[in-house]
C-alpha cells in the first residue's frame, strides 16, 4: 500500500477563491435593462441567465439582474433563445 501526500481522483480539492460581485465593486444601485452589452455577459450562448454560483453576483444584484434581463427580453432588446433549429 502506497500513501500519497497529494489527493488524486474525483475528490481532488482545488484551492478555492471567493468570487466578487461586479455590481458591488462598481457600487451600482440599480441595473439598467437598456444596457444590453452588460446583460449579455450574464447570459449563456443559448440565452439562459447564468446562475449566481457561476456569475459570482450577490443575491441582491442577481435578483436585479434577472429582472433587467427579463425586461430587456420583453422589449426585444435581448433574445429569449439564441436561434431556432
């Protein structure tokens, strides 16, 4: 039996770091639904809203972001889906 110092396999631990909310860094009070370039950054290529654990937003700004994306979709500034097959 060989003991290894480094963990290997599927349970290998990576050094984790805390994601920082981009809107908190900018001290943004609200998120504008007309700023489609900023909103597209928080959407996948299929048109889905990126979850909070991936984007690194705080809960407050993630809620404001999702409302802004939905408003922009309703006004046809952003697509609901990327394209039809």
